[in-house]
C-alpha cells in the first residue's frame, strides 16, 4: 500500500517536520546527559557504558523487531517510542528536582529505555519511506531525511551545551516532553501506509531467520553489511570519546565540545544537501567507497594532533570533512537497501541489517574505556582511522561490492 501520490510531497514534509521536532529535543536532552556525565565523572569507562546502553537494544532486538514492524501499525510504532522517552524524562527530572541528585544507575536505565524505544522507531521510519514517496524520488528524500537528522545534530550539541550552562538539568530534561507533544501532534495528521494484512501467524524466529537468509542470499549487500559492521566495531570507540577528546586531550570546555559536535553535524548537513539536490547517481557505490577514505583519513590524523588549542583548531577542520562524508555511506546505502526488497519484506531485512551493524559497536565499546584510560583517548582515533581506510580498500577491491548498485539499477530498469 502506498500514500496518495497526489499529495505525497505535503505528507512527507509534515512527516519530516514531526521527526525534526521530536529529534531535536530528544538529542538536546541526550547531549545534556553526556555533558553531565563527562563533567561529573571525567571517566572514559562511564562514557563507554552509557554509549553501550544506547546501542545494545538495537543490536540485540532489531532482528525480532523487524517482523513486528512489517505487521504492526506504523504510526503507533512512531508515536509510542516518543511517549516512552517522555515518561523517562519526567522520571529523571523528578529525581533531580526532589532528591537534588541524578544517580548514575537511573541515568543508565533512562538511556537504556530510550534506546529500546528507538529500536522500534528506526526500522519503522526506514520501512515507511519507500511507501510515502515515488521510487524516483527515494534517494533524494532519504537525503532530505538525512538533512533533518543532521540539522538536529547541528543544533542539539551547541544548544544543549548552552542550555546546560544556564538551566538546571532537571528542567532541561523536560524539553523531551515538549518535543514529544509537538511531534506527535503533527504526526497524527500524516498519512502513513500500513502493509497489507498478513494473515499467517507470526513466528518470530522463523521471520528473523528468513530475514537473515534474504540478506545473505544477496551477496553484494551481505558483503557491504559485514564491511559496515567491521567499520562500526573500529569506529564507535573513538566516536564515543568525542567529549573526552575535546575536554581532556585538547584541554577544552563543554562549549567547545558542543562546538565540535555542531561542526561535525554541519558537515553532515552539507553532505545530506548534496545528496538531496544531486542524488540521482547512476552508481551510488562510488561515493560510498570515497566516503570511507574521507572519514578514515581525517579521523586517523585527529589522533596525531598536538594536545593543545592549535591541535583543537585542526581537529575542528577535520571534523567538518568527516561530517560531509558521513551521509554518503548511511543515506545512499539505505536507499539501495530499500530498493532491493519489496515493502512487505523490508522490516525483517532491516531488522537483521541494523542488528549486524549495531552489534559490533558495543563489542568495540567494551574495550574503549580501558584502552582510552591505558593508551590515551587520542589513540582510539588513530585505530579508527586506519580501520576505516582498510574497509574502504576492501570495498574497492571486491567486485561484487563495488558493482552492487550498477547491477541493482539494471535489475530495476528491467522490472520497469
């Protein structure tokens, strides 16, 4: 089932607006919590645990969530996670207001529950996009969705750092509630198609196994997925240490940490804009492979910079380059996946793919804290940079990966 094609543009922009409002407020709160943990503990291990809790549900639950996404009401799957996040924001706020303290364990529980909620939300957004826009507009609209997410990531860290400095955390957390109310109020008016009713009984493990088989049968996409999983394993430890890299290695402030996050996300917005405007490439794997090198080289160089404000200036410039390159991997790969499977199969395939991509992140993060404490946080960036470049070389050398989109486009043209 697809949305009314006569009004698809108005419908999708209402959808993107709702995602922007819920996303921006949620991310401001998320960053405020990270600033709090960094400032109060200064521990790489604490930051690693917080990031693991944010990723683990996606890794473990995604294969089982996928079949449910194919069957359940899509709008409810988008609304309920926002409500859950708002409820836990209220609990955390009340704890801070009444007891004048934010227990680390309660922060961890809150991060875990928010992540569980997002585990349902992310594959839902990914699976509804192909049913809300015409096929020829899918890559461009994915780019624009990436722009919305990048805009959130530009505004959130800088605004979060500013608000963290002037507003008590127990009140700042309530922004999540406001965002949920505004986003849900708009989303109610959005037409989101559901799949045709599936009468067969839901066999969770069977559907998950089917998703694995469908992904493995598509050899090119399977190799791309495994390469992405290795990239996540090597890159996530460094990504989780950005606040410490700025505040501890470069001897910066919370404001500078927010500035770096905003610069990186600003680069992502530029990259998303390039895809959104000029995104009709005949071979999307070329920019994907180039992106590996444009992320890996600046990341590795970041770990070799001197630990002073001059080094911080170059760190900021390198992060803009990384940011521009990042959406080319995420957005173009998602468009290729969405065009590789029919809508009624997309949820279970995305569930398996998201799980494989996410599972390696927490594995890497288990070692991130101890490694950063032992070797220095900057060495994680050197390791991440080298690993990312190796992933790019692998993708370039394997024909079934390098030529995946050319073969996909040829198949789609034949089907039309």
